[in-house]
C-alpha cells in the first residue's frame, strides 16, 4: 500500500476534467486552487494556438505534465496513415510550444480492421515519429485503453501489450501511461507494472462507477467507485515512479458542476482516496 | 476461416434474445421458424416452474443447449456465499428438469471486493457444487465476461483466467463458454482457444456495435458490428467443437422489434455473418 498523500504537490489536473473551462479559465482556476501541475488537451489549445497557449502556461507558473493526445495511427491506406503520423509530429511540436515533456498516445483502432493489423500499424506509426520526438526532446507514452475501447479508440488494451510494444520499439523516448480506469481489472496488473518499471512515464487516476451509464463519459471521482486506487498507486510507486498524479475524469455529471467547486472536490478526493 | 454455414441445424437461440416472449411464445416461435436448439434463461422459466417448463420443452422437440445462468459466487460473509452455492445447486436441478446438459456460469463480482479475492471465491464456489453437478450429470461452464463487467458481474475476464480455473478445478464436469462479445479484443484469444480445446462446452455469438450506447443492452446482430465472427468460429472449431452456435443478443433496439421478424433476421444473419 502506498504512503498516504499529505499535500497536493504531486496533484495534476487534466483540462478535460474541467472540460467546460477554456484553457485560460483552467489555468486561473488551478493556480487559484494551488494545483501545481496541468495536463493540457489539444482541444483546449485550439482557440489560442500552441504558441500563445505556451506563453499563458509559462506565465502561470504551472508545470505542464503532458499533452493529450497523439496516436490514432491505424488507418486504411498509406496516405491516411502518413496523415496520422504528420498529426503526431504536429502534436510533438505543440508539446514543445507549451513546455510539455510528454505526448500521451491513444493509439487508435478502426472498426472492422483486424486487431493484429491495427497493432502492427501502431508500432510502425510510433517508430515513424520517434526520431521527431527525440529531436524535440519530447517523450511519447503508450496508454493502454480499456478493452471496451478496442473498436475505435485503441487496439492496445492491456499493460502487457503496451510493455511488449515498448520493448519492440526499444527507445528511451517511448514508455507507458498507466490509467487505473483502463487497467484495474487486469489480473496481471501488478506483474506488468513491475515489468514496465522506469518506462512508466505518467499515471492517471479516476474511478469506475457501478453502474457505468456511458462507456466514455461516466467516470467517477476517486473514492466513488470500485477501484482500489491507493493499492495500484503503491504498485506504480514501487517501480520508482515519483511523478505527478493526474486526475483525468470524463463525466457528464461532473462537467455540469460549478468547475471551481469541482476542483476543490478533486483536491479532497486526492487526499482521501488516492 | 470456418467453412460457411449452409443451414440452421446448429443454430440455437437464447430466450433472452427474444426477451419480450414468454417461454411458451419462444418455444412456439423457434419451432415455427425451424430453429432446432434453445438456451433457456432462468427468468423465462420462473412463471412456469422448471418441471412444467421441462414438459413444454420436451413436447416441443427443441433440443435444450444450456440453462443460463448460475454463478455469482463471490459474496461478503460465509452465509451469503453458501446461499449462492445453494442457488447454483438449484440451477443444476432446474437444468435436469428442463433437459439442459449444461449450466452456464456468470461467475460474479462484488464492487469494491479485491478481484483476486473474488476470483478465489469463484474457484471455491464451483468446487463446492461440482459434485452436485456430477451427480446430476450436468456440466458447468465458466464464461469469461468482458472486463467492463468486472465491477459487479464477473471477476473472470479473459479466456486465460477461465482456462487457469478449469485446470485448477480439474473436473470433466467443468469447462468454458466462449462468447465472441466478451473475448474478441483479447490478443491471446486464438492461443487460449487452442489451450481450452475440448473444454469448450458452448459458444455464443452476437456483435459489437460502434458506438456502444449501453454496457449491457446494446449488443448487435451478427454482421452489424466489428467482430470477425467467422474467424473466431474457425478457431473454436479447430479445437473439435461441433456444438450448437448460440445467438445471445441483449439489445433494447431488437427487443422493440416484432420478435417473429427478429427470429427471421437472426436466421439470415446466422448464414451470412457467422
């Protein structure tokens, strides 16, 4: 079991957790609440452009944990796959512009495409952009997604698969993002976390609601679902991970809240249930 | 790839696929449509009792593939676990009464219970009822459920886990039910099907809809989702499986159809997309 978290120094919030807020509102809200770290979603920088967003973030004093998200490599036809790689190169450039040391990859899947084919296209796609990442000094992390997203979001659905891909790609710029929501059910979770070791580049938390009313946007606040988050955090930290703990919650319910109160609720849940 | 299915001799329909129909209506509907096999859900025999349901089924000439479902072994407290085992013994007795050679187990899970604990309680629970099954000459099959049901329906979420349990239980009366809906995403599926071999007791089909709008009741007709069913059927049949192919679809959409037309649609999809 992990040692209890006593302050918010490692707390990071994803801009998607406070989706109704613009990037400026999120920056202001996190700074006001003394949340020190932010992960920025690309849709939240669209209105500003990466350059201006970067200035806003630097001026704020927030540390940028990562940019979400690159990926979506599988596609039908070489031209579409090259377009996906170009988009990932742009994501890497945007990460540089906003001061993010990491781009998280939601690797992609195409309904009806054989999963083994999609998985190979993912490996090939990451391999094609890794030199761009290295030149930019931006890391890339493969985030295995829950198997319920294997149709159209990611053909990488277990930590074992992600670990195999990281081994195959064999670059210090490629690692793994662990999200308790996607991995909590996995009987091999502890063993595969140990295997991942120092290739764990980032760590996301939220909780699994029973019943889950929507596959994408019904995630729960930490402590309000069935995931033993402290236990999984303990396993992650046994590998030496000391990075930010990122709260990423997609929730129609919570997006309807006053987002300022939501941030306070995140802060409380972080201390009691992470 | 499996050889194309040319007739409906192996087609089986679950009474839950035509949920609005009573057991009598389902029997009449399947007989009229020349569907030769039926899997009966316990909720569909409640109104009649197992004895009367058994007579209705014998009189119909339908072959009963299995009774759905036993399981739900994990519980907090020894008394609750014993009650669950008793319920499974009753399910076995009901299977005898309706002429079903198999009880399918949805093994159970309790939100917040450590999954490793739930998994052990499942093994212990099956072990406790297997002699009852043997005496009744009724087989039991572990159906691994999709990981999105790990919170409250089943802590057995991969074929690998189910295979491990079958090995641990080491009884000719305990095997596996494979459902493409639960397993299609699994990168180890082909290998674990080979490993399961003759312990595959039954085989369920439906399809995965994109987007899936409900975790439980938005399954698709075969051919209308992203699962390559013929490919998986081929793998299943490479093990020597020649049993019924069971159409089990939970779908709010399809339950609103004229159920007679639905059965015809099942028959067409069975020939084109299984």
